[in-house]
C-alpha cells in the first residue's frame, strides 16, 4: 500500500511539473521527468512481479510492453528534440552571419 501511495505522489508531481515546463516552453527536463513518471507508475507492478507467485504470463508481457513503450517514447522524444535543436541552431547561425543558404 505504501508503494501505491508514494507512486501517486511522484506521479502527480511529475505531471504538474511537466505541464508547468510546457507552459514556460522549457522542454529539456521533460524526458527525465517522463522517465521518473514511468518508473513510479511501474514500481508497484514490478514489486508484484518480483515477489508474486504463480502470476500469469500475460502479466509479464504487459509489464514489458509498458516499459518498452515508455522507454521508446523517451528515446524518440529526446532524438527529436536534439534534431530540432541542431537544425534551429544552424539556421540561426546562417541568418546571423548574413550568409546565403546553400
């Protein structure tokens, strides 16, 4: 029960923090907060998986799917942000120097 109570606090805190960062247009810390959110969501379920007995196989598959989807989204969003920041930086440098784009 304590895991669920702690999970709820972390879950809602990270959601509130992500919303505040999006409103301020500060996107860099969001992937780390998303990973913390996924970890807090999965912690009680992982505890049951580690300490449980005779769990059905679909439980393990479901837990793995949630983890893979969450980490996949995290990697995808970080790569997208890096691509956008590199492209935006190059455009700004070219415009500031007065060079014509090739």
